[in-house]
């Protein structure tokens, strides 16, 4: 079954994860019109859903309608179905997707969404109980792989030969985030070039892969049940690290110099993880022997969107489609002019990033 699942995650918030995911998914869908492109919103804030469903107030209202509909065709509707004794997937027949182009003419027709829902966080307590069900020793495995099986189900009824999935995750390492990560094939880690991002990366290697930054922490983890131990116990497969994406760099003097200095330190740290744990990373077409070669494969840069990003998010227009016009009417009637020079580099960066996705 041809289903490839990319998860966008960093346990540090505010790194541009949702913006990168939504622009990558829409551009990928446009570049591959014969592919079923599915976005899953696993963040209770549902920002990517708001963007895809029309942006701003319109996107919010459409998503609220999905949340209040009796069918609840969104991520909470699916999780609720699981919690009602269906984690074994014996009778899933319906779809939880929404064809985005029916609500937003700025996105391709082959783009579908399993929308986010504010109630997802409220279901985390029920999920925490469900995965340790003493009457079902396979419960943890069933829930942790549920998103993958949902993707395979949606692919089977889509009519497309191939499905590529983009999952936008919440920064927390909550149970629903774990479900998304463990159902994925490849991990995209958006990040900023700052010192706090190093701690975020350390957190990913520790929480997700069980690679701790100190012997003391490693020793402590030996005496408790961890996510990684559960993965090993059930013989499941973790996503391979696919890309580190540095968001919001600028070309201004001074700021750009500081960015490059911090970027270099972060890239070197990530490269050292590759040297120490190469099996955690996606397979490369050619051997990687140094930091420069590794960076060409595993690192992307995405320039700051500035005003263009605000217009894009408010109107639900993917960044790569902004050049179709220069002036845009905002919801309050204000006309905003977006010079192409402000975001041309950002569009080029998005194209380069998307070209790496299978």
C-alpha cells in the first residue's frame, strides 16, 4: 500500500512548524495532482485547519461547523470512535476527511484534511486510561498505530494510487502526539536558530528515541517505563529523521550573522547525533562523510515570510500562490500590498524543501 507519512514535530513551540507544514502540503499537492495529499491536524489549537479551510475568521467558522456537526468528521470524531471500543479497527467504514478545495479555492483539489478540534486535549485523559487497559494487553500498540491505520483506510477509499500524509503535531509529548509520531514514516523537525532549540532537539532524541544527553539521565530512565521501552516491547518502528528545517532566517546584516552562528552550532549538534546514531535517520542515496554533505541532505532553510505570511494565513492562500496578485483585501476591508521581493526567497526555499519529499 503506497502511503508515506511525514510528521512535523518539535517539543519546543513557536518554531514555525504549522506554517512550514501547511505550505509544504499545499505546494506538494499542486506539484503532484495525481497524488492523494492528506493533512492531519493533531494540534488542539487547530491552526493548520483554520488556514486550509479559508484562513482567518472564515477558516475558524468552517472548522467550528465541523466540530459541532453530528458526524464530527475530524480528528476528535476519529479518536472518539476509537475510545468506544474500536481500537482494533474491525468496522471502520466512514471517512473523517474534508476536501479542502470545497471551502478554499486557493488550494488544489487533491488536498484533503482531517481537521483539528479543540476538544482533543480534553480526550487525552481518556486516551491515557485506554492505552493501559488491563483487559486488552495490545491496547497500547493499537492506539499508537491507529493514525497509520486511519491513513491506510483513507487511502483505500480515496481512489488514488498514492497517498502522502502531512501531520501537524502539538509541541507537547502527550498521548495523541505519541500516536501521530509512532504512526509516521519520517520526522521533520522545524526549529529556530537559537540556544533554546538545542534543548528542544535534545528532548526529541531523549523522549522519542531514548538517547539521553547524560549518563545520569540514562541511568534514571532504566528504572521507569518510557515511550521508547514500550516501542521496543511491542516491536514497533519509530519514524526516521528526515529533515531539520531552520525557519525565519533573515538577510539583514547583523541578524543574519547571528543566525548563521547559531545555525552552525545547532547543525553541528544534529550532525553529531547522526554520527552516533545513524540508524535514526532516513536512508541517504549516497554515503555521508562530513558535516557539509550531511547538511545538504538533512538541513533546509526557510526565510522569514514577514507581511506575506500574515496575508497568507489570514486569507488561506499558500505562500507560493501569492505572486498571482500584489494587492489583497483583508477581512476588515483594508487593502494590503505585498511586494514580491519580500517573499521571493521564502517561496524558493519552500520549493527546495518540498522537492525532497517523496
